[in-house]
């Protein structure tokens, strides 16, 4: 019984993590949109912020893929331990895969919020 309660707790926390990531993403989009609009149509090298936007997304995706792949390696063993263990392992794959992107969007929201409050 404790296993299923723990699984439910983790699943609920993961749902909140996704909700938080979505809220942070909208914050980041809101802070970045004016700069993107101003730079639209300009010829030349992209700004440092534009390059960072692309680089950090690629890195977070690579990290999420690697972490999810490592977590997925345990699925075969978990399948033999029963449905709760398998569901827990599947949730672990989702948590591992989403983790790097969530951390990055959260840190971006904080960084851009501080930058905006300083007037930059």
C-alpha cells in the first residue's frame, strides 16, 4: 500500500512540476518577446541572448534525452517486479527526461525577472 501512495505522491509532484515549467515558460516568453520583436528583420549576427536561447534549449534537450535513456534502462527489470514497480520506473523516465528542461526554464525565469527588475 505504501508503494502506491508513494507513486501517487510522485505523480502528483511531477504534474505540479510540469505546471510550474509551463508558468515559467510563459514568463520567459513574455520577457524575451520585446527583444525578439526589436531584432526582427535586422541583418547580422544574432544577439548573445538569441544565441543563448538556442544553445540552452539544445543542451537541455540533450541532457533530458541522456537522463531519460539512462532511466529507461531499468524498465526491463522493473517490468518483472510488478505493475507498481513498472509504473514507478516509467515515472522515473518522465522525471529524468523533463528535469533538465524544467531546471533551465526555471533559472531563465528567475534570471530574466531579476534583469527586468534592475531595469536591464
